[in-house]
C-alpha cells in the first residue's frame, strides 16, 4: 500500500512539472516514465552487481557495460557509467540536463536486446520535454527517493500517478476506474491456464489487474518454472494505436512485475489484426466514440455485424479472437443493449443465439465522471459458436462506492460486493422477482423482445397505491381556511 510519505513525494514531483511549464497530465506522466525507466535499469544492475560481488562473480549481460557507448544522434562516444542514474544524479544542473536529454534518453530509445527493451519498443517517436535544468534536478531528486526494485510499492506508485492523470481531467478517457476493472477481473476469475487479451489496452489496467489476480491466487503455482514462464511471457497480451499509451502501459506492467509483456502497436479492428481463436479471456473497455471507415475494418468482423460503430465492431472482434470456451467481459455503452439499427440487433442476436450470453450488468451513469456521464453496462459471455444461452442474468447496479457526481468522493453505498457474490451463485438467483435488483430472464423472452438487453425492458416497477382524501373533505378544509382568512381580514380592517 502506498504511504502518505510516498504520495507527498509524487505530488511534489507532479507540482514541479507544473511550475516548470509542463501542465498537460499525459505529458507529465510520459516524462515520468522515461525517468522511471532510467532509474529502473540502474537500480536493477546495482542489485545484480551487489549479488555478484558477494559471490565473487560478474554480472551477466549488463545493460551498462564497461567502456563507451556510441550515441548515434551526436556521433560521439559516451562512457556507459555516465548513462547510469547513480552517476548523473550527482552532476550539476546543466551537465545533468545535457547527459539525460542528449545521452541517457537516446540510450533508452535504442535499447534493443533483452527483456529490458520491452519498454523501448515503443520509444520511436518519444521526445524529452523537460527543458529547464533546475526543474529536471528537482524531479530527479524526487524520483531518486523511489526504490525501483520494490515492484509492489512501485506498482502502487504508478497507479497513484495514473489516478492523478485521470483526476486532472486531461486524457482521463484512457483510464477505466480501477475498482470497476477489479470487479470485472474478479467476476471472470482468470487462471494460470488463461491467455488474456485487451485489444484496446490504454494504460493496461485490465492486463495489470489480471496479473495481480493471478499472482495473488496462484502464488505457490508460480514458483514452478512452466507457470512462471507462461505468466511472464505468453499469458498477457494487449494492443493500442497510441504509442504514448503503449509506453505508459508497458511501464505499468513492468512496475507490476511483468517484464516482457506481449503488447504491440496494432489497430485491433483492421486487417492487421489476424488473431482468431487465440485467447481464452478478453477483458476490455473499448472506445465507443464514433464510427470508422468500413474499408479499414477486417472483413471477418464485418461478417458478424455490418456496421461502422466501434462499440459493435469490438464485440464482434471478441467473438473472433476467443477460443471456443473462451470468456469475455466488456464495457459497452447502453445503446448496444437496445439500439434499433441492423448492426445493433445483429450483434445482440450473435451473442444470444450463436454464443452463450451470461450477464448484463447495468452501471450507474456517473461511473465515468468527471469525464463523461454516459450510461454503460458490462456484457459477459462465453464463446461456443453453437449457442447455449439459457437464462441471462441482469443486475441493476445503483452504487459503486463513490458519489456519482463530478467529485466522485467515497461513499458507503456500494453494490460491487453484491454483484460479485450473486454472479458466482447464479443458481441462487432463480427465485428472485423482477422487482429486485437482480434477476434471471429466459432466453425465449429476450428473443420475443427483439433481443433487447436493457434491464428496464424486463424489470417490474412496483407502484405503491396512493390513497387521497375524499374531495368533499378537502373542499371543506379549504372553505374553513377561507373563513379564517376572511375573519382575520375583517379584524384587521377594524384596527385601521
């Protein structure tokens, strides 16, 4: 758990960026990841060197070698020792800025071998934006107090920084609330046998939370080499079309102990993505902010639903990417549940008739405040390619533990524990009535309602009969009040 002291350090670093003229939250986070990576590389080698010295050996394949590194940008040789955090942290302001911006930054951009390069893969268009040497010194001093070898703490630190980016109101759309991600992961219960993908990964929240769930629930099994190899190298996958978010996501995963994540620059809906029946679990909050040109969309996706709407295309993509028996939990805008277009109806029909739709969890509209008041839901289904939908579980989530206004303060009301408990015991939902917060709906009723999946279509609203007084009694009361008013008026006139 991140302590108040570390929070204060991060807050001070953040404020230093602001006072140094960098006020865009995504830029602040991006620049912080560069410095985090530089320190991570050195901290890791310092740890290896200490172990090697104790055992009387040498570090195998060090990142920072003996001798000189040739800087391709400046065409000059630089001592490897100068590229190390533990060295340049002691330089005076101008020399430190020169070393970091001109040498160390170019070094991490061109680091191409080993698991340390997982982050560097997405550095092609990266730029160093801290232009003031004194500002850089203060930021470096702040980062120097963080132990990059303590992955548990650094994972919490990075999530706190991501939270600050979201809270600032800039680029918050990249971050699904952490507690909603955690709820979805707990609903799906990933295992060591899973191969997990988020084809719209952003800052990699779903992948990170899945990794944390596996690490927590399979701690002993991860001691076995085959499980550890799968966990580190082949379990977790993600795509994005934004290099900045790929860098941020890669850093997020590395700080949570996933050193070699399979994440890549890819337009998930295009012909570039050929993944078919590859993953056993998809978790995502795909973009639903507009339409696409049909010519750029993979024909295999359009065969499932012919539409330009990204929210429908991604649901179709999940059905293609999953293996038979694979599961999916995805956030969708409410329109997916009841839209009348051919595309809307065809994707709902696909889930109900060709796959096994299990749950529709309607979330309150304030979940994505302060960036958006859009109403959303979570769709949960299993790929079967042979149908199997029997009864669909609906849940009307009214509270998520935070106020549903712009402030999003913590509150006592929270349906999330109830959502998880009830989903894991759907047999116990059989006796629930349509007047309650959750209930099951037979698939034939859904078909009869043109595959409408909005909870209000099936929820029974209990109306309380209001008994009004007899009109004659009310009229008598009015006449009595009128007489009292007239008497008071008459008394007032006598006094005048």
